[in-house]
C-alpha cells in the first residue's frame, strides 16, 4: 500500500492524535476481521438495539395517538417539547463531538487519571451550558412561543408555554445521559447504551395509561421527565463501571480542555443552524389549520425512526475508525471505507425509501388509526409521510460523507452546508406549503436533504487524497 509522505495542507490534523494500535482495513486482523467488517458488526449491533428501542417507542405512539389524536393539546405538547430537544442537541451533542477525540487521545497518551480530569471539567461545562440555556429559554418562553406558534389561539399558546416549563428538567437529564453514552462508545461498548433509551417510552406509556384521566396532557410531561431521569441514572452507572466517574469538577483550563473548547464553538454553531430548520418547519406548520403541527410530527415519526436506525448506526460505527485512519494518514483506507459504505448504505436505504413511499397509507392506517385518530387523519398524515420518505437514501448516504469531513475537522464546510440548507428550507416551505399545505413542508425537507447529499459528497471526494495502490 502506498501512502502520501506528508499530510496535505488542507487537512488540519492535530499533532500527536495518532492511535498506534490502528491498522488499515487490508491488514488489521484484530479479532480475525478487517476494520470494515468491524464497522459493519458495530453498525449491526447498534441497528438491532435501535430496532428494539423503536419497537417500544412505536408502542408509545400507539398509546399517545389513541389517547390524544391530532388535538390542540397534542399540538401544544409537541411545540412545548420542541425546544428542550433542540437544547440537548445544541449543547450536549456538540460537546460530544468536540470532546471524544481529545478524550481518547489524552487517555492513550497521558493515562486514565488525566482523561478523568478532562471528562470531569467538560461534563461540568456541559451541565452549566444546559442549565443556562434552559433558564434563558424559560425567561424568553413567552416571546419565543409567540413567534414559533403564532397560529395558536391564546389558550393553546399558554398551554404550550406551561408544558415547556414542565419539560425543562429533561434537558439536563438527557444531556448527561448523552455524554455518558458517548464516553461508553469510546470503549466500543454500543449495545447496552443503545438499548437504555427504551426506559423513556416505557415511562411515557405508563404515564399515558395511568395518569391521563387525572392529569390530561401533563401525563406525557410526567412520563418524559421520569424516563429521562431513569435513563441518566442507567448511563452514569454504566460509565462508572467502565472506569470513568460521574464527577462534575473544575480541574483547571488545561491544554486538552482548550482544544475541546476550540472545537466546540464551530460544532455548536453548526448544530444551531441545523436545528433552525426544525423550528422553521414546525413554526410554519403552526400557521396552517389546527392539527397541522401534529400532522407534520406524526408524518415524520416512522421516517425519523428509519433514518435514525440506518444513518445513526453507520455514523456511530464509522466515526472512531475514520478518526484513526486520518490520524495514521491512511488515505487509501479512508477512500476504501467511504466508497464501501456509500454503496452499502445506498443499497439498503433506496429500497426502504421506495417501500415507505409506496406503503405510506397502509403503514399509517395500521399503526395509528385507533381511538380519536380517524380515517381523515390517516389520509393527511400518509401524504406527509410519503414526502418525508423521499429523503431517506440521500440522508443516510450523506452521513458517511459527514463523518469523514468531521474526522478531517472540516467544520466550516458542514456549517456552510447548514446555512445553505436553512435558506433553502425557508424558501421551499413558503413555495410548497401554498401548493400542498403541510405536505409541502415535508417535501421541502426532503429537497434540502438532496442538497446536503450533493454538497457533502462533492467536498468529501474533493478532500480525499488520491493514492496509488
């Protein structure tokens, strides 16, 4: 195998990041399998665990749909739940992407004690950010919901605001659980962390069945908070058994922490831009007739499950290996893995996307048409789901490109991709929702996903060094 003698100047790799134990896919025989086979095995484990979790979540959807349908209460809950989810993605997930490569390097080079100090400081910073963001959103909630849910009536708007306050503890609890999960993945422990989230839908099911009569829509709030607390306790316990203590302690502004902070800013800004699309979509849906927000969310339920299972699994699996390949300057291995998993993900996701579009009405009727969710609701949601399903192959394949660009630290490209797509989302929503109503918002999302695929694919191949071999 022939490799470049030096790192191309457009690849800003941190000195000393190499992981000596890594070998290329052609030569690595640890546990008797190549890196690509290990990636496939890891992705399969995450997918199978995710299927089980989503099966439980599907049961939750049955219960919630039958109990609340496309009611004003459900609209208010979905808008109230929107911001907590965005805060977790913005602060906690961004910290994971910035922290994990540095944490692994410190553990390999300086030992476990120094890695523990870095983790303690980083988790303290993450918790402070989550709490600060939650307080800031709570203070500005009235103005925020006045913009995001401008189409709601006064009573419905107040309910959404109050539900949001009740859901705020989920931000901190889920953020901590997310950090612990990312740390566990550095030990190549995927199965139990992937299974643990099922406690939340189970808690919501119990809450909906037992508390709706007394608490109404607040039963969903109680279920989500209880589930998030159990999830956090489980993940913190697993992390401690793996050797890292769940400890929030400031250990000083060390060089590794400076490195994490330097990466965190661009990652968080990219996440903020990406999250803006969800706010735009649900905000515009709130301006349409009553029930439109619920229609949009129900229409994306099953599509988001497929996307999370396929794209999430392959993204989780390839990330550590891409990081190792780039650190070792093994560009031939990078090119081979990108090409291999582009084909694998396309071969799997294209038939799935076509099947979901063709069988959209049947799926919604079987899964959701119960109780207050009637035939008219099925027709509306099925159209939205079909428009969302169009994005599946483009989104799944683009995650391979995304993870490679992350490995070579090309966050500015990812940020620009997000900005372009946010503009496209707004423009396409305005045009298509006038023509197709709420289904136009779903189609707009799928179209900017095609843009993501083209943009990231172009830059991925542009920044993959040519090698002889």
